[in-house]
C-alpha cells in the first residue's frame, strides 16, 4: 500500500468493501480511483484499481446481455458531489427536491407517494450538486437498494417533520441506518462497533418550521436531544433557511470554489473549479489540465490570506473564492 494516501481514499475504500450490488461497487470504485494521488508511488495501485473496475463493468455488461435489468437505484453520479435525502413519509423530501432542482418528483400530502429515487441538480454558489429524493424509510419495509444508494453519497440529509414526533422519527431513522451498517458521522463515537460501519457525513434537516411557535418547538427538540450535531430548521412552504442549508451542504462536503485567471486577462467568475477544502495550487493545476502539473513554474493568487496577485508555490493552500493565475 503506497504511503500518504488521503483520508478520502480509506473512506471510499470502506464504501466499496461494503457495497452489495454490482452497480454500487462500480460507483464506489470510480470514487475510490478519483481519490488516489497521481504520482509514481501510486502507479501500481491505480492500475490494479482500474483492472478491478474493468472486470466489474465487464460482469455488469454480461448480466445485462442475458436480460438482467439494472436497479432503478443505480444512478450515475453528476456534478461536484451527491446528496441523498432520506426520512420518514410526508416530511417534505420530494418538496425539497422540487424546490431546489428542476426535477419533478410527485408531491402529495398522502403518505408513501414516492416509490423510487428521483435525482435533480442543485446549484449552490455556482457549484452543481446532485440531490436525490428517495422513498420513505420505514420499519415496515425499505428496499435494500436504498442503503446501497446511501453508501454512494457524499452527504446524507435526514429530514424530519417538527409537527410529527421528530424525536421518534430521528431515533427510528438512525436505528435503521445502523442496522444496515451505516452510521452518521456525528454518532460514530457513540455507536458500538462503528469502526466496521460506513461513516456517513449527515445533516439533520427539520422541516415545517413555519412560524415562531414551531421555531420554539425546534429549539425544544434540540434541547431534548442535546443536539451537538449538524441540524438546521427549514420551511419549504415559506422558503425559510433553504439558502443557508445549501451553504451548510458545501461546508459539510468540504468543497470550495477556485476561479481561474489566464495571464493578462480578467478572471472567469462564472464557472469555478470545485476542489476539496485544503487543496493546493498543485491540485488546482491538475484540475485545470493534467499537463499543467508537469510544466507549472509558479502561480499568482488573489483572495484570502494573500496580497493581491501574490506569487506562491505549488504547495500553497487555497481558500474558497480564491482567484489563481497559473504560469507554465
């Protein structure tokens, strides 16, 4: 095993190890490959992972050719990250997807309206994120494929209804995840044997906080649960806190926007490059063009923690909103 593999590699490796369906294994392996740094020390590892991916895709093709159909829960990843929205029935998952994306899931006050996953694209500060609506999690019956889909996500949103016993909804949903070897990141130190489970970044979204009294109820919910975890009140009906929720998603996914400035020209502020928090000038150069890394001489940066146009080296750590001019 090469040294200095990033934490994202081991998290993705655990997702791949516990994936059950072949489509989920492919998605997890593609994510795993994307986390491996590109240098001589990882050449063998990347080649081995690509061989595994090729074998899985070949097996998938063979299954399709003999009439086996791909699960509706196999959804190609798009955008800069995937967010899966789960929760009990009638908490507002479909309404959230309809509000924040161009997707058109069926929205109804009747329970169990959603029977399959529906993806859409959410735009937060010019960062495109895939948001997926899902059928309700229920003690009565939940398709096992839903948990495969959850394992491929970069962030999990657990939605609750402040007007419908949110503490019970929270406890039941968390228990169901744990029963399928998935644990919210904020609970990893409180769940026995969590080291052998998928640790999933999770935000609790409490919906239907439509007035001041319900905001007080939300505060009571947080006090009773001693909520020291990521939780946010929203009202889809009133569009309350939805922008803030989106920004919190970016923070929890550890994503940042970096803008490119060609030498002698104005920066393009309309299409940011999206990198993980902590990324360097070198990481940005690879993102712009893989050949830039080899030829990169220096860079100038405008933004946080630098003077405007300051010359920096390859290992300079970038911040959200920085403008970078590469010199090759």
